[in-house]
C-alpha cells in the first residue's frame, strides 16, 4: 500500500512538472515519447526555397533614417539616403539685422551602425525644391526635386560618436539669416514654404562599407546657424527636427551581376541550395513546405522552420548576421499576410545556436505552429511563406541561408503532432 502511494505521488509530480510545458525540439530527437503519448515527430518534408527581389515598402516617418552604402560581392551595392524638413518653434523670429554667417551645420543623432565603416561616408546634401507633405504615404523609391548645386560635400569618418555633424556652405546659412524678421520667419508654414528641407545622400560613384542608423527626432538632430552682427560676439540659432517634421527614407541598389540578383532570376522548380535575404527592401526568400496540407486528423503541438546561415566568404563575417528573421504567408493573390505566430510578445524568428556534428552553428528557429495547423485544417491554401530580415524597411542586415536542397545546412521543418482520433 505504501509503495502504491509513493507511485501515485511520483506520477502526480511528473504530470505537474510537465503538463504546462510546450513540447519542444532538441537538435535531433523529440523530448516527448511518441509511442506512449500518441505523438508523432516529422522532419522529412521537401522544402523548396528561392530568392526574390523585395517589394517597395513605406518610407515616411519611420523610427530611424539610414545613411551610407555597402558593397558586397554577394549582394552588390546598396545605398541609403533620406529627406527631411525642419520646424520653427516660435513665430516672428527676429535675430537682428546686418547679420553675417560664421558657419552652418546639420547634426543628426546616431542610434547604431552596420558594417566596419573604415571608409569615410562621402555625404552630399541638397536643398529641396519640392515640399515634403505630411501626412502622406511615400515608398522607399520616392525621389524629390532638389536645387543645384549641393549645399554640402563632406567626407565623414564615423568612430562610434552619438551624433554626426555635417558642415553646410556658408552661402546657404546666409540665405537663412537674411530672412530674420521677415515674412519667411513669421511662422512655420511660411518657413517651410521658403525652406522645404534637405536631401542627405552619399556619393554613388564610390560605395562605402557601412551604414548609419540615425534618430532624427530624438532631441539631438537640428540645423544650427552660427552668426554675428558687426562688432558683436558669435551667437547661434537652432532649428530642430521633431516628430512634426517629415522624414522619408530612400534606398536603391546596384546588384545586376551579384549572386543575389542572379539567384532572384531563377524559377522555383527544385528550389535553390541557398537563398539571399537583405534589408532595405532588397532581397527576400519564398519558401514552400510541400505535403504539409496532406496531414489529416492531427493537432499540431509544435512546428518550427529551422534555417541556417552559410558563412563562407569575407563579407559574411564583415557584415553581422540579422538578429531576427520574419515570416509571412502568401495568399492566393501572391500578397503577404501576417502570421498569428508573430503576434505574440516575442518575435518568432530570433537568432539562436545549435550543435551540428559537434560544432556550434547559428540557426533561426521560426515558430510556425498556428500556420501549420491552419494549413492542415485547409483554412487557406499552401502557397508558401516569405522570409525577410526584420524590420526590412529600416534594417541593413543581410544573410545567406541554406536552401531546402543544401547538402550541409538545409532548411528543416520540424513538426510535432498528436492524433485526434
């Protein structure tokens, strides 16, 4: 009797410790005993994956604005630039008369950087001749008309500072000072009609090796005029960028002969052995998990797509791996639909590591549990998925992934199901 009681206590303890845990994967085995719990583990799916050119995305008023360029033998050249305007904080601004400019700078706050940035960023600034409208939807290929010549051509070497300063031509600063006390400084509407903003870009004839992520509305970004009147000391006047200002990101790539561009021209027949993902609306991957919709009478306990970076060129170590890969499903119109798996508090495709043959390698484990159940239930057609670096419209990061047919690092779809009858 006592032995029986100990057995009951032990069973209850086991159930209490395990009943609330999600089923999970180790590197090569299922943690649950399928024979005892009517659970099946499957990972022998045929996966087809190809590279696609990404589509244009929203570009206005994002949390970050990017500036710089990269030149990568696998992905080609990528350029990031932006447009922004400025805002008067008070009406009827009068700094005095007979003012002379000493110097003029734009300051932008830096959030982070991508790439080694050992080469200077050759920055070019133009004054806009076309207004930035707000609110309005602009895409990442939108261009605005500018005045010639440029108002700055400055090489900037970045060494980890929290901001960058771009020196503008004194003639431009003087043209602003000349409005002091006049109609163009009467209010913000008049000011933005006179000075529509700037286009900040890089020299496209010489790609660099890094891109800066800038915060234009974090409090440190501004246009500063240093000036003096005859016989007076030097003063300064600051015109800030705030959340009421319009910011528009602009990206373009030159990747005609790159491996990524060549791969994007291939049709999905047997799938490629590798696929290319790059942010700033450059490259994405289409992935089809075949035969997933042939399962019947099962409940999905856990489903993950494992994708492995391929690191075999100097560029793969020069440019860091993305932190997160995002997945969306493809509907019958070939458009993206957000997955329910990605609506939780944590992203479903964060970078992790695993052990293959005694070697620790990076892997992205993309949670697709609800997606798999929906496909099995025929809630929508199995048109496949798209993979992106996240968030693709402000992330410069890039990665080469093993495709479904890769010999060493193939994509794997791992599925745990329970029979429902």
